[in-house]
């Protein structure tokens, strides 16, 4: 148990990802004092259905907060604020404040449609066909990962559930409701995923009627009448029930939250230079890119521009890849040497990607890390296993692998791993270049997420994109982002901008290689785009 100064103040960040809930305790300098993690269940069903339980998630959140407090040895009175972030998943709650089944009627505990659920592809296509002006603020094309297509699917396929619902929450807003009883929604969640017109502080009722959700237009209370900016203090802080469950003091300030990737942005983009110079790249199960601008920038195929969706008062463009870490994991499963390599990795206490990264470093010997791409010569991967989020907004896109032979050794698995990382890098390059053409150029990439801790991944991303890649000191920038919200709600700082400057700082900077390496990646990028285009052309053959 850590020995801490009794008069110090601490804040808690809570992050609910796709597979786990985590809590971190930070001091006001941004130092992580203790953290805890608890896995949460993920239920898949035919038709692209992916579901979770809000009750299980809340229990996991409470358990991790309690464990982190116990590990740190911090008194509840010394915790001055708490912030939440979560995946952009849809939670459906009935009028008795319990969950409603979003799929199988016999599983009422499964009341969440997870962000990656693609059941609403048809509904998304029909919404896009309306051409409504609201769609300008999602890059012109709404995604089935967003909430309006999912709500329309519920209405058309689970009408009784839709009619019985009292609250439709983004998962982050569900957590702050459980903590405080406040029905306020974060401008991050509703602007980014619910088509709320953030810069005008309104729901577009004509849009809701046009897409077939007139019930919501008639009574918006179920989706949120009060929308506040991230970091705003909610209600009277923690209720007594929530405080007891979390092991904290009633009345502890609770901040309006963020989507998980945006929390990663808050935890990183203030660490170096100006916020508007940096692209936040959250490299986890999926990847998200956040680009901040002073004025709205409209980029086809890139979500936004969103007002006050991450940094209050600034605009945000959001892109990313529907599968990033998950794409690498799936790619490796296709190789015959995967199981042997995974066993070897476990024997060394490593994850498979970390093991393969070390093997890649061994394979290039004493050469500079920019030669990692040599290992993937002739092998190309377009890792779009569950679609292209940006810049094509194409959920029907699928992965392409070219140049794969019959080798079944670990060396060829390492080559496939490197080729997969290159493919993710070229996809990121497409987003960066597309945004720059429309007026949202960036100077550097600030990376976070589990994969961002890999020196191999950072080097490959810097070289494939052609931009410097920065890391921050905090090993948990997503948790830090939520903790920053808690610090602002507790009035430890005047605003998010000042809190970011005080609590985050840069650790390392990887400059992209020059010379022949640039030419090599340019050629591979041309191959990536050609394969991607071929996939679109021939997908129905």
C-alpha cells in the first residue's frame, strides 16, 4: 500500500472500454497513484449483434474504484472529483430504472447495444438517403455505429422495448446518471453520436421526424433535454447510494463525461505545442483520430465538425478505424504459427503483439527501426475486417491480404504482423491527408492506447504517415483524460485547457525517417490504395 501525504488531493478517472472497466487515482500533477481493472462480458449474436449489461458494468466500475482506493491507501475525503468515460454504446432503460432487452427477450440483462454492433446497417443507409443537412456534421454519411440508426432498428424490430424505454443513454451518460441521478447529457456524446446540433444547442426535430423517429421529436426527454459541456459538475455530486457503492463520500463532484477515445484526446493533446497542431490517435481495439480546429472544417467521410465535443469552445473532427488492435489480433489468428508464438509469448509474460515486436527488432539486427518495413517486403494488408470508418465511411469494406505465401514459421508471422501495422498506418495516412486537403492539417500525432506503447508500432506509424509521433508521460492517458474532467468539476482548475497543461506532458517524440524509407512507404501506400479500390470494385463478384 502506497504511503501518501494525507493533505494531498486526488481525482479519479473511470474508463469503460469494450472489454473492461478501469479506475485510476491521480494527483493534481497527473501522476497515477493506483489503478484497478475488471473484465466485463461481451455477448455476440448472429446479424452483427454485440450486447452488454449495464448492471454488470456499473458493478465493475464500483469494484475497480474501491480496489484502486484500497491499493492507494487514499481516504475518501481526499478524493475531490471523479470523471467517467466509456464506449459510445446505447443503453436502454425502462421507467423503473432497470434495463430493457435490446436483443433476446429472455435476456433482459443485455440492455446495451455495443458501439461495434452493426445490426443497423440498413437503417443507416436509409438515413443517409435522406440527405438531411444534419448529416453534414458527420462527414456526410452516418455510421451504423452511431445511435440514431440503432434507435430506428429498435423501433422497427423491438417495438415493445422501444415504446417501454424511459431513457436512452450513451454509456458515459448512463454512468454519470447512476453516480448523480442527473439526466444531463454530455455535449461530447450527443453531438458526436446522436446528431445533436451542438453549435446551436438543439435537437433538429425535423430530422428526427424525417428519419422515422418522430416519437423522439415529440418528447426529447428520453434522449436528453439538458446538454452540458464535458467537465461540468453534475447535480450535487455523488448520491449517497452511489457513494456507498464506490467507497467515496456523498457529494463528491462528478463531471459530465466523454466518449473513451475523446478522453484519450484530453489526456494527450495538451502535452506538446498547441492543441490545434495535434492529432490524437487512440490506438486500442478500434482506433479513433481527433483533430481540433478553431473554426468548423467539413471533411467528407470524417465525422464532424463537432462543437465543444472534446475541448469546450473548439471544433472537432473525428475519424479512425473500426478495427485496429482487433484487426491485428484477427490477422494473426489466420497464420499457422500463431498458437506456437502465443504459447512462447505467455512463457515470457508477454502479449503476442509484444512478443512479435521483439522478434521484429531482433530480425533487423542493429539497423535503425525505420528498416522494420523491410520485414514485410512484398506482403500487403488492408486490415478493414469490419469496414472503413474514415475517410470512406464504408461499413461494407473488408480486409485484403496480398503476397501471403505458405510459410508457417514465426518469421513469416512477424512479417504479417509488421504488414498489418503498416496497413493501419496507411489507413491513418489517408485520414490525415484527406483532412489536410479540406483545411484541417496537423503537425504531429499524439498516440495513446495499449498499442501505442509499442516502439515498433510508434516507428511504423511515424514512417507510414510521415508525421512525428509523440507519446505522453502518463501510461494511462485515457484514465488521465477522465481524471482531468473530475479535476475541473472539483474546481481544481478553471477549465479543461488549463487542466491539460498542468496534468499531462510529453515523454518521447519519434520523427519519421527520410531518404529511401519515404520512397519505400510511398510505393507501399500506392499498393494499399490499389488493393483497397479493388476490394470496393469487386466485392459483389
